[in-house]
C-alpha cells in the first residue's frame, strides 16, 4: 500500500486532542461543578507535562538541525512546533472561557472566587492578618533592575511579574522598577475566607499577595503597582552521565537536580501584562519570538485547581464510591490459601485495592514464606506497599525490589524510597541498562509439604494506594505455577541481563511483546482469509507504534473486525475505506482515569485474552521491560469480556476517533438508553456480589 500523508495521526497532535477531551469534561454540565474545576486543573497539569516531555523532544530535533520526519509520522519538526503552539493557544483560550463559565455557576451556588479588588472591609482585615502570619515570610521577592544576570526561574513555578511606577519617574518610564515574586508552593493556592451568611468566599493566593503588595514594597515611593503572572516550562529529559565512580542512585539524583536548569521550552504570560513589562522580561530572559511564547490568562499553574476546596459542598462533587469486595476473596481468611485453589481478579477502583496490601502483609508474616520479589514504578507518598516490604525483611524474609529510578516525575520520590528500603535491608535491583522496567508484578515463594510453591499477582497499573482510587486497573492474583515460573525468569533477567529467557506463558518486552502480538494478529488475518470469524478487541492507553498501526491496517484489509478503546494517543485513523474500514475506535474520559491494557483475540473460537503493563508504543515494545499475562480462569475471562463490552457500549462519555479529530461524542440511537460505562461498571460488580 502506498504511504499517504493521512495514514497516521501525528503523536503530539493526537496527545493534544486527548487533552482536549479532558477540557471537554470541564465544560460538561453532567460533571459536578467543583469536579469540572478540577478537570480544568488536570488539563493544565497535562499541558505542563506535554511541554516538558513531548514538545521538548521535538524542539531537541529542531535544535539538532534535523527534520525528524521518520519519527514524527512524516511531519517536519519545525512545522510541528508551530502547529503545536497554534493548537495550545487555541486550547488555552477555550480553557479561559470555561473557567469564566464555571466561575459564573459557582457564584450562582453562592461560592465566590474573589479578586483583590472585590475584598470588603472585614475580609481585608482577615487577608492582611493571614498574609503577615503565613505568607510574607515565605515570599521570595527579587528586584530585577540592577541585576547583571537574570535569576533562574524554576520549572513551572508561578511568578508575579511586578511593575512599580515610581513617583518621580520620567514620562518614558525609565525609572520604573521591576520585580519578581515567586508564589509559595507550601501554602494552599486557595485561601478560604470567613463565611458570610450562606455565602462562601475564596481568594487565590496570587490575589491575596496582590492585595498586600504595598506592604511588600514599603521601601519605595511609588504611584502604582501592578502584578501579572508568568511561568516557564523546562525540558524534563534526564541526561545521565557515565561517571563510573558514581552509584546509579547518585547519577539519577544528579540528573534530576540538573533538570532544574535545563533549557526552557515554553514561556506563558498574562495577556493583559503591560507591553513594557513583557518586553523587559523577554530581553532579560533572552526569549525570542520564535520560541513557544503563549499568551494566557490571569492565573497560571491552574493544575492547582485540582485541589480546589470542597467547602462542604458534596452536592457539587462526584459521590465517592465504596470499593467493593471480590466475591470469594475473603479479607478475613488467608489470601494465599484462597488463591492456591483459584485465580481472582480485582478491578480498581470498583474493587478495594486493600487485597494487594493484605497479600503482602500476609506474606510478610507467614512463617512458611521464604521470599518476596516485586517491581515498583510509582509508589504513593506514604506507601503501605513499602511498609509491608520492610515488615517482611524484619520477619526474616528475603525481599528483592526492582525499583525504577527513572519513572518520569517520580524520580525523587523513588530515590527516597530506594534509600529507605536499602537502609532497612531490602535487596534493590536497578533494572537493565538502556531499559526502563515498567512491568507490575509480584512473586512470593512459600515452602510447603511438596516443596516450594509460588504465589503472585500481575497488574496493568502501579502498586499505589492513592492512584488506585482514581485509576481503573486490573490485578490478577494467581498460583498458576507455569505463569509464576515465567515471572521468576523475569526477575532473573533483571540480574543477568545478557541472558534472554524463553517464556511459555508470559509476553515479555523488549524481546517478545511486539513479535507475539504480531503473530496473534497474523493468525486473525489467516482466519479472516479462510472465511472464518476473526476479531480483535483492544483496550489501551496509547497506540503510537507505526509498525503496530500498519499491522492493524493489514488485518482490517483482510476483513478482521477490530474494536479499540484508546484513552489517550491514537496514531491510527479508523474507518478509512481501503485502509481501516473494519476498525472502530473510541476513547472514554470520565470520572476515573482509564488505565487497563487488555487484549482479546478470537483465535478461531479458542479465544486468547491477555492483560499487560504495555501500551502499543515503541518505548513499551522495544525499550522497556513489560509483562503481559494470559488469563486462563473461565470466570475471569468472562468478566474481562463483560467489562470490555460495558466500556465499548458507552454512549455517554465515549468519543469517536476519526480523521476529523473533532472528539465527537458517540451518538445514541433513537430510543437507546444512556449508558455511562464507569457507572454501569460499578453496578455490574454490585450485581455479581448479589448473585
């Protein structure tokens, strides 16, 4: 097939379209009002990470004088940067309109986010008292005029750029003073003011500081002071040195520290800032017009909206669900004994994540358990998982932890945990040179009458109690000795990197994931060509591997029916005649973050079902250690088919992928009842308990 310009959707553009779906949630009136504001925070946080990682990568290609067409889906890197900036400016503009709408609706609910100009007399007294007791001593304020070198701005920290018009200044403003105030991160961004009757009042920390600017600059005789928000985003790539005298932890720590002074990739400013202030800053910071300079609104770091106070208004937030137990998997008895007879699966957050911590707590205390091996990618800030592992060491177990120090933006947290675990006697493994370890597996070895028996669990998501409340993920508990023997080989690979193992059950990156899934797709192609039923069902976060996209196109042309649920980036274009007419693809963005990876192949009637830690991205297939696991238990297989079907039939929060890239909601047929998959999923598991 001849390659065409429209064969793929560019990865970066598709990512921005995913973030547009997040922005849609903040505009959707079916979403509770305070949660809409929090979605606006998620949108902003996502955009920060996009510039630190994806935009920075493309910019590196441009700076190296290359086109990047081979890795950017045919787009030139320079053209792509311009397109990204254009899209982001448009999205920023739309997000500001959404905020104005939410602000109006909050006022209708007697919740007022007030500016410094709206403060009444009693509030002024509270604000000044709050400022002097909690804020003033935390402020980092820098007068810029006489500095020979502009201060280093922190990545994504928010700053107030202050213009001080002096009383005796010239007409041309030569004696204006300029300053920067860093918004303190250790203080809540939203300050709740005393309630007045049935009205709640909140002021942004930025505006609280604006209100008290005269107290900050008492040393100057000024006519006026104005302050406008600015921020920069820096390249987040880790440059790891090759100093053999340093430990791996030291190298990662040094690289994380160096990130603080990496090249800026975006400059965002309040579009109402005075022109002379903006020009002063751009000159001092050596910012070119060709750089990604984004005019924004009054407030930056809107990711802080994720922490907007509830104000006791539960009616304006999603109802908290009570995580359900798994039928047959008792929290009272021994999990190891139960799992010895049957596989079980939890689907967080519909099920309680406590099964994972109970499994580890039990293994830590069981006198017959000899060893625990686990991979760690992201831990909660106060991790029960880490606590259970330390407890196991104190009970004489051999505990081996493969911890990924290069987990993006969690490096510092993982370094601290690594040091803590090492101090407590845990054996640490730092993975494989050149590969991130992204697999989510745990293996327990127990001495029983017939010898050593293994127990374990495999997950599509991190072993993290915090994210398990808001991310949907499958975790399979099993005592299948064949699967667990394979898992033991994975841990062996961490320590003996040169040895490539063969696996009977697991699908392991970087050696087998791509080739195995290619073969499974090829089998469906053969069935389709033979006139037999052939289908593939996929649920993943991202699809960016052009080789996998091409293989799915090949399957579509052969007549294989393909259903795809892709939460985030999707470089494949479904529904194109002669290329992908047998492929349908949707994205579901709702209350929880869809995170599972599930793969279902018809296989001529002998269906094959896998859960995995791997998306179909080049990095997951070729440059990470990932584990995919077959599901053999008939009850769990049916459950996975049911949950895929519920997600697939979503006609409330499902957006349809198409060449238009318009994030159109799936239309309901006339008379068809609304199905909101995440709500239906919870009801499905409640019904299973009651059956």
